[in-house]
C-alpha cells in the first residue's frame, strides 16, 4: 500500500495540479499539456507486458526492489526539464517504469492471499493508491511547491522518497511457505511462453477492452478537471480540492467495495455497477452548473474509482487459466490496453475544449460506456465461493 502511495500515486498525480505552474514556466499550450499527460501511457504500453512477465519469472520481491529504485530516479529527472520536448522525454521515461510496480504489487497479493481474502488484500493495496492520489493532488501545488521553491523541487523530493521505498522491498521475506518460489519452480517458463498462454484467453482481451475505455475516461478527466475548474472561475485551492475530494471518497470506499465483491462472490456485478456510476458522474460534469452539482458529480465518479481497480485486478488474477502463476503477464497484457486508452484520451479530450470547455467530459463518458460493454461480455472465472466458505 505504501509503495502505491509514495512511488506511484503521489509522483503521478502531482502533475495535474502542477500543470499551471509548469505551463507558465515552460510556455505550454493546453494540447501540449494533454500530450504530456498521455505520453507516459505510451511508454507503459512497451513495458506492461515485459514487466508482468519478469515478475512471473523472477519473483515480485526482486522486481519491485529494482523498479522502485529506477522509478524514483526517472521521476526526479522530470524536474530538470526546460522545455516541452525534454519534459515529454522525461515523463516518457518515468511512464516506462511505473506500470511494472502496480501489477507486481497485485501479483504479490495473489501469491499471499486466498481467494476469499484476495479482494480485501487488493483493496488495501488500492487504498494506498487512493491515499497517494488524494495527497498528491491536495498538497503538491498549494503546499509543497511554495515550501520547496517550485515544481522542480517537488519532483525531486518525490523521486527521493521512491528510491527509499526500494529498501524495505529488498529485505521483505518470501511468501509464506515460499509460495512464490514454488510457483516459479512449477512453471519455469520464459516470458514468451507465459505470454503465449495468456494471449489465448478470451476474457483477458475483453478485460483489456474494458479498461481501455474506463481507464481512458478517468485518466483524461483527472488531467483536465483542475484546469477546467480554474477556467470557469474556481479558486486554485478549490480546483485542486475537487481533485483531492475525488481521490478522498475513492479511498474511503475502496475497502467496502472490495469486501462487497468478496461477500457477493462476484466481481463482475460490482464492476459493472461501478462503471455506470463513473459514466454518469463524468458525463454530468458537462452539463451541471454551480459548485454543489459539480461536487456531487465528482463524488459520484470518484466514489468507486479505486475500488473498481482493486476488484478489476482481482478479476484478472481469478480469470480461468491465469491464477497467481500467470498473474503478472495477464495484468501486463490488460494494462497495454489501459496504456492505449490513457495515451489517446487526454489529448483527444483536451482538443475538444476548443469547441466547448465541457465537451471533453462527454467524450470521456462515452469511453467509459464503451468499456462497460467489455465487462458485460466477460465471463467470470473460477467457481463462486460462499461468503463463509
């Protein structure tokens, strides 16, 4: 959970609230900001598969130790950028390394916990992500930047913390009974062999299609929301606070949603309901007027965001033919689609703001609705389990 907070979420979510300061410093347009916000996803497409396969082959402990170290260095390098090109390059490098971490964290949960508790375990890990998203959006621009002397130093500090997180991973004990090692011994396959197994699973492709739309919706909306609210006259603290509220309610409800999916014995039902809430919440932002309705729409979409991801990752692991042994590769393949959605969604949505500032939200809601179809046609893997079984 702390890895998600300090190595992934805070270094990532600080950018949207720092974009105004960065754009004034480097002279960036709104479309260029959208391109920067999406370029990390392009990098993630290249590493998602290999990162998950490496975790399957060499174990999560070693993979996470190295990944956290390198992600910290790459995240700090963003602070040395002096124009659009160099910022794109350093964000690309950071995005190249970042996807390796969440999929191996969730794989660790798959190794350590039984199915009855897997939803809750992934929920705790995702709660760490939500905490980082909330804290990063709440304090990066309004507190840390003035205190540390600008956006560059904020990125340097986040990089140092990420490097420090690699140390406890180096000294973690193996899974109980050396489960991970035994799994690796039982499946001494190369990344190519594990990928060959996973690509033949229909449900993995459907889940990838689902996250392309739903993840693209959330990614585009998060990068644009603070700029949009400031553009319609909201004070900077309120605009950043709206983003923090989105992540705050997500953090509060991630555990209840994960427990609900465990109790129901069905991940799909909860995921489909959450997708409907995201679609409606984001879509309403295009038409609602006045702070109360805007806050309500943000809360509706944010309430299920990280709970959705916790259950979604659990559903990948539980897909028939995947399990803990192939979880990294399967999550990697699905996250390729997530990367595609995250890449195209921000610049496409932001470009529609030239026509009407509210139009991007309609586009992103339509993406989420498309993702709903992927979930609808996905078959839930594995036998359902009794709540007390």
